[in-house]
């Protein structure tokens, strides 16, 4: 079982069959929701499969394809599909070669197996499927489609309930906290005592336990993180037996090992002297940044109980979205506060909290445009590979899908996100768009319908 932080007792693996899905939320609400989704749609697809059985049996019958499919269809599973083996050529006086060309005709050759011309182009024939569909196909296909659509709507409705159930089963700091997204740009907003008094005076039986004030100081935070990273590099250059004392770096520099030429070339490794000089420059930059007066970018309030958090959120939302004028008692220095439940402290991207919303939207618009250009480039590569050989097309799709996470990681690094949930959602949407376009959309465009 999963060990909690600080526990020293032996642990064991989760049983594959006996473990309840609710226990998967120990690894995060998202993991629990993932397995809930798998469970729900497993039963949906299972039922949909049973509903489609009459249709599949009809596809395999002689009524659909006279003579049966067993002699012409190698794969037994394909005999249960809508593939038609009863094909005959019929005259088509109005058919032209131009109408039959694919939209990717630059790479894809004409299909001579479906459209035939005489040497003088006077006689034209087209292959026609003569398999007939009856009412059985229409009725059961319609019922299956309605069932799947209704199941999706039911899942959307149940999804919120699932999330609440899993969230209540896992007590975390965010369950007791709220975040204020628009604190006023005044000096009083930096005082945590004023925030404590504000909420405890306006809400009965509410006690503020912790107040965290995040400042608009991302440059200072990034400089501090960079300094810590450089210290770690010096520590890695020291002999194993040497004790690392970060307060006395100057005396440790002569003891450091020089990076090998291979590391200098491949990893751009630097000597300890160069790293130490960078730390000195950063100290000067940090000192200058520390003298700046920063505005408040975000305020996080943690209450004593989860019930207190919900009461505050409900009342603050009611005041913000009220059709009447906002409640003056719930305004902080004349500002109607926008509140929401925050992510876990470890999931908050502290260096991005001060990024303006307009900048974030512009960044995402730019990455969206780059993604569209890359998807078009993928389409051209797949179409070109298909023109050479179908196997090359499959290999190209596999290759592009394999490097997609790397491309998405580079694109997402250009964006600012307030928390890891937003970053993960952005990366997921990009990966889904790339792989869906490569595997489904582009393949459908470069493959003639009759194939």
C-alpha cells in the first residue's frame, strides 16, 4: 500500500483485482477519475457491442453479401464488418479522371481498381458495391448510437459527482483553502493579519489558520532558483568525501574536479570557476531585485475546517455574480474579490503567477498557430510517404506520434500557466490534436473512400 510522508512501516503492492477504484485517488484525484472513466466506458462499450451483434450477424449473412465472405475475406473479424465482396463494374458515362483524383493528388496516384477506361476513353466503368442494407441494420445502429450518446451525457453529469466523492475521500490542504485572484494593488494587501481579520469578522465561526501572500516577483524567484541550480552543479563537481558548505563556496572551488572534454561538448558542462562567477553575478542581481517593492499577485487563505472553506466560497461567489450591486461588506478596500479553490501548493507555478492574462492568451494563440503549421507539415510528410508505399506511411505515422510529446513539451514551455493542472491540460490537448490528426484525419484525406 502507498506510504504516507514520514511513515517507516513496510508497504505492499496494491492487489490488481481487489483494490477499489476509490483507493486510486491516493495518487491524485486525476488518477482516480481516470480509472472511474475506464470503468464507466468499459461497460458502455460492452453493452454497445451486444447491441451491435444483430448487425454484425447480418453483415456475415448471404442476405447482405450473396455467396458469403469466407472465401474472399482473409480475416474472420472482417467478415463481421460492413466490408462488401459483392462488387460489379457498371457503365458510368459521366465519370471523369479529374473527379476521381484525391485532394492529395500531388502524392497519391489514381485508383485504377475502381475506375476503368477504354484506350480511347469512350467507355467508362466504375466498380459498384451491390450489398444491400435492410431495416435490421438501421434499427440496431440507431439504437446503439442513441445509447452511446446518452451514456456520454450521463457520464458528464456523473463526472462532477465522482470528483466530489474522490475529493472528499482525500483530505488535502486545498480542501481547506481558497485563493484570491484579484487582490488590490495596495500596501495593505501584503499584510496577512488584515486578511485574517477581514474573513473572521465577516463570516461567523470562521477561523483563518494560514495566510500566504504571493508577490509579483517572478524575476527574483527565478534568480534564486538559478542560484540554487548553480550551487548544485558545484556540489556535483566536488569529490564524494568532501562536505558541501554553501556558505563558504570560495574555498570549495579549488577542490572541484574539472569536467571532461566529452561533458563540455555534449552537456555544455562548465568549470567550477565559471559557475562561481555566475553565482557572484546572480547575488548582485538578487540584491537589486530584493530592493523593489512588489504588488500582490495572489492571496491564499487556509481555514480550520473544510466546511468553513465552502461557506466562504459560496458567499464570495454569490456576491461576485449577483445581479444586484455587490455586497459592500464582502469588498476588500473597494474591490469585489474573485475567489476559487486552489491547487495543491506543490502544483502552483509560483514563477508564473504574475503573468497578465492577456500575455497568457497571446502565448497560447501563438503556440496554437505553430501547432497548426506543424500538423499541416505532418500531413504532407504522411501523404508523401503513402505515395511511395503504404508501409512507409504507417512508419511515418509511428515516428511522428513518437516525437509528438517532445514537440508538445517545447511548445508548452513557451506558455505561462498558473498551476500544473493548466499546464497538463494544455499539453494533453496538443498531443491529442497531433495524434488524432496524424492517425485519423490525415490518413482519411490521403486514402480514397473506396479503399
